[in-house]
C-alpha cells in the first residue's frame, strides 16, 4: 500500500472513531455538538447533492487490521495484507448522508498505511477536501490533538512543516511547545538554564513520557489554556482534600476483596480520631512507620517501587497511581462549570 487508490467498497466496511474526526477532537470532547442546527443542515445539503449528482468526493480511508488477513499470492515471495475493513479519516458527514440515503456501496480513496495509529496520522492531514471548512478554533484543537498523539510524528516536525500540515499559524505551534516546555521545567524534567538544543531534546523526552501524554491528550487546548491563565496554584484546600480522600477510597475498595468494607470504614473512623490530635502529623508518622526510601532518578512510568514525598516517607505505588488519577480528573475538571464533575 505505497500509494493511494480509489475503489468501491461496502459502506458497512467503513469504521469510524471520534478521534478520527478532526472537528471533534477537542471542540466536542466533553460536550454534545454545539451547532446541531448547522450540522443537520449540512447533512441535508449533502443528501440533495448525492441524489442529484452522486458522491463527488470519495471518502478517505486507511486499511484497518481488524477483519483483514495476510495472504500469499501465487508466485510471490512474501505475503500481502488484504483488508476487510477501513478506518474513515475524512468524510464523516458524507458517510452520514450516504447512510441516510440508504447506499450500500461507497467510493473510497485508500491512503497508504495500516492500522489505527497510521489512520490517526492520516486524518490530521486530510483537510484538503473538507466540504464544511473548519473554524479557526477547530483547526487549533485539531493541531493540539495531533501533537499529543501517542506517536510523535508531529512533535518531531520542524515548526514550519507542522504549521503548514496542520493548517495553523507558526505562533500557535510555538505556543503549544512553550506551554509544554514550561510544564516540563516545573516538573524538573527540563533544565531552564540549558542550551536551546539541549532543551529541545529534553522537551521531546518529557513530551513523549506516557504520563505527560495521558494528561495532555485528555484536555482540549481551550481548557488547558484556561487552566494556565488561572495559574497552577488555584486548587483549593477542599479540592486537595477531596483528591486525597478519593485516592484512599478508590484504593481501599479497589483491591479485589483484600479488605472487608466494614473494616475499611472502621479503620478510617479510627484514623479520623487519631488525626484530630494536636500532634497528629508526628503521631501518625511514628505510629504507622511508613517505609523509608531514597529518591529515584528513573521515570515514574517505569519504576515498580515507592516514590518519596516531601515528608520523607513513601507512598504505596497503587495509592500514588490513584492520586495521579485524581490530579488528572482535577485538571480536566477545572475546564467545567462547578459541579459538572
């Protein structure tokens, strides 16, 4: 599949995914389509066009690994992949109109590549025939999502190339990179005093970390930008306490029956009484003797032990992971109205 080709396939063989719809990647990630009237009008317009003149622009697809098979042709020295299904990377509205009109077959342009990850790459570049043009905000969200995919295709690109391919301005890409670099400096992964070239390498390392991508891929740029404007110190004491309680409860009840629910509740009641002491901090440290460990230099994604915290003792890895999850939820939640999370 070294070049694209156009052919007729069954419409039912075309697979869709929200991440493969460019205008959906950020603008609609946490809410329903805000412009339903425009959407319905556009679908009806496409239906009229298809009825009178047929499908003018083929759908763009990438072969899916699901439903396909490797086969060896007579006389060939290596097998080739015959796809049975295809990921849709451009033409979601046209597909919707075809389904409403009852079509069984559809013309598609099969782009090079195989599998969902390559479909993700292809969909970010498939804006040439977008019949309903993207708004500037949608292009920005599309570019932000592209930079935060698991594959680092767009993160490795030069500034000018990334801006041209993703159809945004160079200052927009610069702003994305500066934002993540500032986060990396705060996290201690990027040396603010290092040379430009060294900072560039450190940025790539930090951005490619699974924990970084887990957070950035879940938060649309508009919400991330709002959080930055508010500042990193806006999390209230009540919100921090809620995250701690969330981590404790999720860990306690999520250990596959290791603890009985009534024992957990009783233990927390007793702990609450102990925490009410005037010397609670030192008392709890002395009584429960947390395991001491030395700081580790390794990436937190790869270690299998405890990670020290500022008080000098270590958090159990499972509790720590729950706390990280609570922080991710909090980061996303700051983009919503109060009470929506």
